[in-house]
C-alpha cells in the first residue's frame, strides 16, 4: 500500500533527510516527540513489521544500522529509544514500515 512515505522517497514531498542509501532513508519526524526524533524507513514498500518476509532480512538490518549511525551523529551518546509501532494495537498511523528513533531527553517507561 502506498503512503505519504513513498512520496518522501520519490522526493514528491520534502523532508529533512539525515541519511539516504539504496535501501533506506532517515529523516526528521514532522511532529517530534523528543529533542531528536527521526524515522528510518526502507525504500521498499513494506507495510509494517507484521509484513516482513525472509527476503527482507538485509533491509531490516540496514535500517537498524542506519538508526544507530544517525543516532550517534545526532549526538545521542546518552541513549535513545527505537520503536516500530505496528498495526492498530501498536498505534501505527502510516502504513509503511518505519523505525522511530527518539532521544535528547530522559524517556519514560512504559509508553501508553
Ligand atoms: P506511526 O504512528 O508510528 O505510524 O508514526 C508516523 C510518524 O510519521 C509520526 O510520528 C508522524 O509525525 C510522522 N510523519 C507523518 N508525516 C510525515 C512527514 N511528511 N514527514 C515526516 N514525518 C512524518
């Protein structure tokens, strides 16, 4: 299913892009919930964590590696949180797999 993130990948709509390669894209969340809040998404249209298949293993690996590297570049040496909201119960709004990286403040646990 196409989503607004496909338009960010194709540059039809702008985003503050922190990293781009052949497999994934990292960009600032438009509605940040922490001083640093960015998303890492695969360029492949995968709807959610629930839709991953064996062939996506390297894609997910790249996304998480990029999350780690961009977090370091964004100064999150004190730590951060990585979240993949999944489907309705997980509170997923955009149906394109994405990893939230949030940091720059002490985050509470558990989330709501
Ligand atoms: P989720 O609830 O996990 O699906 O989160 C979707 C995230 O995408 C939210 O944090 C939104 O603020 C973010 N978002 C939606 N549209 C855009 C956009 N055009 N650019 C950057 N972030 C966006």
